[in-house]
C-alpha cells in the first residue's frame, strides 16, 4: 500500500485511498498531530563528578596551555610598550595609554579554572551520552502530548517543527540528529498507518513546499529533500516520491469539480506559502498542473512577530540594552541552534524585572509554553476577540493583553510577502486568468488572507477549502493515482 504524508511545519497528517475513498490516518482522536516529538531523558547528576587520572591529565594540559597563553600575551604587550617607548612625546604617552595592563593569573587560579572547564565538559558529555542512549522510538511522545510532557517534566528532549531547519547550514552532529528525529516521526506515521489499514505500508508520496526555508537557497532545498528522503528510508519506507504541496491540493480539489475550471491554488501553511495554477475537474482523470510559485514564509512567522512585538517588551525589549537577537532566539522554538544560544546566554547584568524574567524564560519548557500561548492568542485575535497571554510561570500574576492592532502589526511582514508572491503569479499568468482561487493551509483561516486574495484578484471566485486536510487528502489521491516508480 502507498500512502500520502503531509509532513508539515506545524502539523502532520497521512492518508490513503481505500475502496475508492480517501481514508485519513487517525492519531488518537485526531486526523493530524502537531509536528513535535519528545524523548524523556534522565540527565546526569553533576555531584557524581570524579577527577579520574584521565581527567586530571586534562586539567594539567589546560593549566600548561594557560601558562603558555599568558606568557605569549605578556610578551606581546611588552613588545607594544617597547615600541611605544621609542616614540617621541606626545605620541609615546598616547601609545602607552593604549596598551592594556596585563594581570596574570596565579597557578591556583589557572588550576581552578581548568577544573571548572573539565567538570563542565564532563557534564556535557554525560548529557550527550544520556540523550543518545534514551532517544528510542519506543520512548517517544508525539504531537501536543509531546509538548505537554516536556512542560510538565522540565527535562528531556523536545523538537518542534524539524522541517523548518532541514534547509539550513548545520554542523554534522546537529544534522544527523535532525535526520534521526525526523525518521522517528515518519516511522510513527508509517506504523500508525500500517496498524489502521491492516497491511505493511512501504511506499509514500510526501508533500514538499515549492521553496524550503533555507539559508542556502536552492542548494538548501535539495539538501532538505535528501534529508527527508533519507529519514523516510530509515523509517521503513522503500519507495519515496515527492509532490509539491499546492499540486497535492489540486489533486484533492480536482474530484470535487464536475466542470473543468482553471484554478489558482493558494496553500498557506506554518512555514511556507505556495501557489499553483492547474486545470481541474471535468472528464480529465488527473489534474493538469501548469506551474507553481512559493516563498518560505508562513504562520510561524506571524507567531514569532506577535511574540516579539506583543510580549517581549515585558522581558526588556525596547527597554534594555539586551541584544535583540536573544529575543528572536527565544521566540524561534523550532530553531534548535537559536534555542540553545538563548538558554546559554547570561542575563545576570540585566536590571530587574527584565533580567529575572529572561532567566525564568530560560527554564526548560518555558519558551515552548510562551509560543503555545501566543499561538492561541493569535487564533482568538483572528476571530475578533482580544486576548491575554498568561505568564504566571515567569512571575506571579504576570500577563500581557494583546489587541487586534497588535496582530495586524505582527502580520504585516507576512502580508507583504503574500502580496509579493501573488503579484508575481498574477503577472506570470496574465493571459491565463483563473476561474477560481482555492484556499487551503492552516493560515488560510486568517481573516486577512481572503481579503488580500480578493484585492489582488478582483472578480474571481474564491473558495475556502479544508484548511487543515486539503493537502493530505490530495496526497492520498496522488498516491493512489500515480504508478510506483521506486525511491
């Protein structure tokens, strides 16, 4: 059996055609699950640290290295002083004033620092080993249960939206880790589908954005595709094919049309916004997709902006000299590197109340909890209801009211990107205007999306499709319609 998988930035889903009808895979009581995975991990007790002969030798090497570094630094500064002394006044005094005073550390201080370094390295290695030993598919939790467990336990390993990172420059261990965790998510989908359909699922058509989020342009997109393919093979799939997500949505809408229509698909998800022009319906067995467009901007960008504009002022944004990138890192819960850098930052010198609030936000699970609260607030604001973000886990009784205007301001960069993409598509298809515009993807629910679409394409029918399941329904139909060609 071959299934379709919508491996999304925010949510994932799967389905297949059984007896001519699309059947979606059930994950518990739901037809989709949040793309998140949690591994419970028992972290090492640093009180168990012992200075073994091997570690003691490492301390000795660090002390010796510190002595050499100090000697070189002292010699360099003495050279600067000697050069300055050869100058006439007033240049001599001016140059001497620029030479910093060197304060050498004693051997006791060097050894104390070396011991601290070795202890920290030991703890980091023990943590890595514990995580590697405990990352097992049988221990994993997925979806909202994963996020809740991470917040409840205050430890372990949570990864949210791994798809968002696959096109970025990452060092080898981080990329290997992402591939492994992505394979666990895909294995979870495959095994759940196999159990539901009563047969071993080994073939898949996977959705992909027109353009991946990437720091490497087209090369990053190719790398992301290869990583997903490798993860799918590791998850037990033997045949893996890809279909652009707006083209998949075209497959889903195709069967609903009795008459042929030229349709512009607009698919707005958590991480990307994609469009495709297709001839659908009528007597054709399959949709005819002519071309597609995409930009790596989506709903998570609005969440991030809403956090930065609406909530981060409570943590000192605009009020302190804290580098702004720390706030962006805290708000980017899908970015494993950004989250690590935020957790490791020191805010000891930030005046109250902002410093203590940032330190509270660094605690395990708190950036994820903030992200969920902001996402809920966004949904409420989209429905025209003012919202409040609760922050009692940061500080007793702390909360932040948000208004519709805050959401409008936060959504502005996304709206401008959407307009630009639609304008490009409109220009490209000027002689082949669509009869219908079909909206799908979670962000298509936002009230400003159909407003922007109608403003760009006045007089053209706009159809609101299934925002959550339009793409996966199409992928299931595509999986049934296309012959298997191998991996």
